[in-house]
C-alpha cells in the first residue's frame, strides 16, 4: 500500500495505491487524522489504484468521515472499489465522485 499526498486547487488529495487491509491501512487513518487536525479544505481520497480493500479499510474511511465531515470525499474508485462501495452502500455515507477534479470541485459538471 502506498499513499502519495499532494495539494490540488486548495484540496489535499491522498492518492492511495495497492492492497489495503488490516496489516497496512493504519497510515491512511493517520493521514486522515492529520488532515482533520491541520487543514481546512477538502480531503480527497483517490481510489483509482486500489486493487483490494477489506472491512478495516471501510472502517478507516468511515472514521475519517467522522473526523472530517463533508470535507472528506472519495474519488475515481477502481473497479474493485466501485463494486465494494456499491455492495456496502458506502456511497450513502460518503460522497463518491467519478474523478479527482470533481471531488476537488463538486460544482464541475459530470
């Protein structure tokens, strides 16, 4: 698992890649906690390169939502993540946008 943070138009984008599971998802939780503590703009989790995620990952994302509220947005889910989000109905708890650009600025047309 790898997280690459970057600033994009006032938002913190966390590009996450690889397999996310109980053994390695803690850095994502730490990044979300840090963003809640240190920032004010949107926090976008780019899921385009996530090949696997387990229930621990879902829990970390939901905890992030508790910390960040509407600032947290999921973006560009990989096919695996799109299926997981759909099966769990995670999109009813968290905004899931098709691209990072739309997550940074939700007023953009789809």
